[in-house]
C-alpha cells in the first residue's frame, strides 16, 4: 500500500504553495494534486475537540463535571458508569465507553446529531470500565463531545465548527 499526501501552505490569506507527495494505487501511480479528494477520517476528532473547548470557555461548560450533571436528558442504559465521565475524559479517550459506531450510519444531517446521540448511541453504548481507569479508543466519545459542543452553542455542529460563531447555552441553568 502506497501513501500520499496533498500539502497546501496558506500564508497572508492565500495559498502560497500547493503540491502532492507519494503515490497511491487509486491515483494510478501519480502524486496527488489540488483536485485529489481525501477522506477526513479522524481529523474530525481534532475539530470536535477544539470546538468543544471553545464552547466550554465561552459558555462555562465545566470540563470536569460529569455528563449526568451537564446533560440530565442523556440516557445510557447499558453504560450508566459513562454518565460519570466528564468532557475532558471524552476528549482524552478515558470515558470507559466501548468504541461503538456500528449501526449508526453516517448521516450528515445537522438535525440528526441530537437524535443519534440521545436515542441510537445512548441505547447501544456500554461501559467497559469506570471513567478514568484507562485509555481506550472510542468514536462514541467524540459523538458525545460533538453533541455537547452543539448543545453549548445552540448552533448545529457543522455550522459551529465552520464559522466559529455561536450563541451560548447557559450550563448554570440546568
């Protein structure tokens, strides 16, 4: 398996350099260029973490408060211990929640994040261990973190990460 990457150097509000390195079978031996599309993959986790941290700073969302205090409407029937995880443990992969992303699909609808989080994910998750006991990779952590960021800003996740503009949810009023 070959590896390739597209590189763009952005400076002074414009692209100054754009080039590709490496090759991949799907490119038939060619290097990628400005039109080569790549899957975003786990880069979404970094974007979600930054967005949640920005919203925590702006809204007063406590990164050390348990999920059960921040979001009393969140139900994790098979992962009750996961409700004790605070946002910082979601971001550091220490929530103890199983890495479930199975039958959730990959909807990109802004209106779906809350439903998928509260209904589908909540019903499917289970705890592997109490929060903070050890590190374990879990996509579910970032589904929950994205939902918390969306909830904190009252702006759909995609809009919030794209423009950084948001209204502030008062977490002290729960």
